C-alpha cells in the first residue's frame, strides 16, 4: 500500500498537474456531522449553516468579528509566571510555554481597543485554546489593564468569556484573580461606563463566580454552557436528576441569569445598539453637563 501513496499517487498527481489539496478544506460540524466548506464556515462566522451550532472560536476571531477595522491590540503587562513552581504529570512552566508557542499569546486573554459600528469600545476576549481559557495572574492582569483602559478612554468595556475557571496550577494566586477582576470591573462601573459580558461556550468555574456575572448586560451565544460546577458534580451532590438543558444559555435566559441569547451573526449589531443606548445622554443630563454661563 505504501508504494501507492508514496510513489504512484504523487507521480499521477504530477502528470495531471494537480497540486496537493490541503485536508482542512472541509470541516465537520460536531453537532450535526454535516460537512461544511471552509469558506462557507468563515463567512458564517463559524456557525454551522445547517444546524446553527456555534463553534468555539479564538480570541483573535472574537475581536475581529466585533471591532471595526483599524482596532489596536494592547501589549499586556507581564505577570509572574509559575509562582508555586507547580508540577503534575508535567511542569506548569512547560505547559505554559507550549500554550504560548501554539497560540502566539502570552496568556489566555486578548485586549484591544477600537470601535463597534462607530462607537468607541474596549474589548477583551478569552482564548479557550490557551489552557482552557483558565484564569491565572496573567488573565487577571489583562482584565485589570482592559478596565483601566476603558476608564482612561471613557469607553465601555466588553468582555467575551470562554473559560474553564481558575487556573489550578497557580493555586491561591489564581483564586485571588476573582476579587481582583471584580474590583477592576467595578472601576468601570464607578466611572459610569457600561460593562457588557458576552458568554461563549463554555463559561464556568471561577470566571462565572466573579466578574462574568457582574455585567450591566449579560449576553450569551446559543446553547453556550454556563455554570459554576459541572452538572455531574451537582447531580451527585444533590442526588437529583437535573432538568433538560440545565446550564445552557436558553435555560439561564428563562431563569433570569441572562438578558439575551444572541446569534453570533447579530452580536456586533446588538453590542453597537446597546452601547449607543447606554451612552446616549438624556436631555436632563446634557443640561446639567453644560450649564449656561452666568450673565456678567
Ligand atoms: Zn451543524
């Protein structure tokens, strides 16, 4: 068999003048198993055109799909890496290096500033591919930077979450990022700026238990898994069968945890509308902001 694939096939392809066909031209939808051509997938923002399944996308794609052209990515301050010199089957330092090489990122969050349909905004996006989007000191640092930038630029903060929770390899340091990110997003609120959280699949653990549930507006993508502990753990603890669709975006919307479930194709327009509504000055406020000059 080997001589066919290694010798005969390339020969035939050379005679036919055919070039090697990359094997990632077609993607299989994990929900409905249909094949999707890669160009169609890009055009549909990685939502299956057959069943509407929202596939996981990278932090860079999130930013590109949300902000207008000409946005700028922010250089993030360095955080202490591997404070505990942690090791399980492998050293945490090695895992971190591997994730950095694979993603080209320092840690699991990208921060950028620009505009959403003309409205100034700061956006931060989690990269689930980077150690499950887990929140350690680096992610905490990124969110603090994003919040400070929003305040400095007098712009709303939009955070796209996709995380398995706290980064256990950083132990207590990762847990400290929970109050830290809460304080950071509180700064945005105190400055009177909107803080919007867009929850992607999955948003769980320490991220759900901190800043992600404290947004002014909570949006999620269809069928996104959002929760604190896993369904199996809860089932074993309460010894009860959990209802259908438990911890899914639609269930949480029906139970008041979310404000809206929005299709990825409409996310940008929805965010632009929200920002414009929240930032619109009411006539009374305008009058207070610009008092008439007293007569001399
Ligand atoms: Zn599908």
